[in-house]
C-alpha cells in the first residue's frame, strides 16, 4: 500500500511533516504542490484533496488532512521506525504532547502566520491578505497585524516561561515531540519579517527570548541535515524579500 505526502515547502506544517518523515526514513513518497502557481486549486489536486490544502496524506485508500493528525498517524503506524518520544504510547506523556498541539493552533500558529502574511507575503509578494477584499483597508491590515503580533508575543512568553521552564531542553521534556517540529516551523517563518514593509524583524522579535532561541538551535541540530535541507526554500524566499525591501538585519540564516 503506497503512501504519499503532498506538501509545499513554503508551508510551515508541510516542512514539519517532511522533516519528521525524512528524519526517520519513513516509506512516504513526497509530492510537491506549488501553491504560488495555484496547483492546489487544480482539478487534478482537488480530485485527490477536495480541501485544496497542504500537507495532505494519502495512504492507500485512506486520506488525512491536518499536519498534527498526519504526524501522529505516521508515528503510530511506524512504531518500529519512530522513537516513542515523538508521540508517546504512555497515556499521560501523550496527553502532554496533545496539549501542546491544541495550544499551538490558536497561539503560535495564528500569531506567526498572520503577522508574516500581513506584513510580508501580502504587501511584498502579492499573496492575498487575510482580510476579505471588500473589507480591505490599510487600517484593517494594521489591526490584524497588531492582533497577530500581540498573540505571538504572548505565546513566546508562555514558551519561554512555561513550556521551556524547569530546565527543559524541549517543549515536553528532555527529547523533542511532534509539537516541537510544528511550533518551530511557524517560528522559523518569522525570519521573513526581516523583509517586512514595517514592523519588527527577526532579531527584535526573538531577542527577549533566550530559551526559545536556544531550543530552536537544539531542535535544528537534532534534526540535521534534514532541517537545513527542508528550510532551503524558506531561506531563499527570505533573502528575496529582504533584497526587495533593502533592509539590513542580523539574520544568521541568510
């Protein structure tokens, strides 16, 4: 039974899924859906995934959207290949991971992705804003960006003081879990803020959070070389927008 993962490398959850699959050599084929070219709206892709989103998993006659669900499914299906710490069998340890995954959606995910979209992707690269066209205005965009920034900063404080408190190396303990990959992928997207029309860049956003920065470095090293390979498209896109804006910033990824 063949398994295929449909992804776009500019999609944060897609990158998390890819790193996870490659890190453990999972028997999963990769198929790129280029959202910038509109391939997610094509009849061919819609026939596979009517939602038109990525990532998306096809495992024989079974299909599954949503990155957290995809990674949890693969972790359980391939117990022989995937170490237990990613999605533990112990009910209490797994509950810790699940709590992080539930928390991530409305905090880090909303804040980071919305801020980058309204300050970089929409104004610089022409990606549609989160604001409906009929209601769009500069003031509305500023309001959404401010809300996103507030949510993000609140989430970073929680990661710094709670999830990485008590000397934790990773979010759920001494070794990484699925939530580490998903949350880190959203935070890595913030490097594009160095090319923002306005607003804080990477150094300003992450400067106050020493534990968060250290955790991101540890996770990248843990997942090498796959973390670096999967992020190449993001690094190139960030360099492009920084060049377009002519903004100088201390971004070690560039």
